[in-house]
């Protein structure tokens, strides 16, 4: 079926690594290539799985104390490119942008930080920028991309991969997109409330 898509490349950028091992194991068994940043990349390779650094894809290092890692056209083009649109595919080929079929994110713990400190600069640094952008981009392009927006969704995707391999239906991708916008909405509401108060 045309609505079924196979995950070939996964971008993984998570704060909470616990619970990720089984998902990584199932994806690796199904031949999925990993792409990641910083601590997550080190975690994936520590488990024995090959993982390309995002910096090697973008040719830019992580800059501004880690504030900018994934915000790059090669990353966002790979997520937002419409596979059914010939012009998008041509541009991706022209600019050497790889297709990214799965995005796994777990955001900086903003609410947890607010509970544990009143230090404004510490709280501000826990406002996730790259992660929330990845979530929105992947959810917008659910026609082609699976978005896992928090550690709560590691298990549902693991179960899907166990049952049907690294292939998802449009209905499944849309469910993950709905979870993604719920996650981003909750996150932004928490930030708004902190600013308001």
C-alpha cells in the first residue's frame, strides 16, 4: 500500500535515554541507520550500534554551548521533504539532503527544572529549541515521517517494529503526529505559565 512507509534512517536526539535500548535494538535489527548528536550519539555507539554524527552531515559543529545542533537545512530538509513531490526530491538530491524517516525526541525537562530551582538562567537553558522544532517538522510531514515526541512513545513504536518491521501505516504515523502536537502544546503552555508568573 502507498500509505505504508519503511523507516531507513532515524534521527535520535533525546534527553532521557532510559527505555531507548529496546527501540534501538529493534530498529537496528531491521537495518535502520542512526543519526544523532552529542550525548545521544555517544549512548548509541556505547550500545555497539553505528551512528553518524549530525555534525558530519551538516559539516557544522554543535555551537553556542549546545544551543544549536540540529537546526540546519540538511536536517530539516531531510524531515520536511515531501517524498511524493518531484520538485522536493530534486532539491533534496541537488543539495545532498538525505531522507530522514523517523525522528525520536525527548525534550529538555523544563517543568522538572522549574520545580527544582528558581535560577532564571538555569530555567531558560532548559527551554528546548532544536527538539521542539524537530517534533513540529516531523509531525507536519507525517505522510512520510514517524515522530516519537517523548519517552512515553518509545514503547508504542517498539511494539509496532516488533510486529511489522520498520514499516508504518499512515494511520500509525498520524497517531504519533497527534501525540507530537500534544507534547509541544503542553511544553509551550508550561513555558508560557512560567513567564506569566
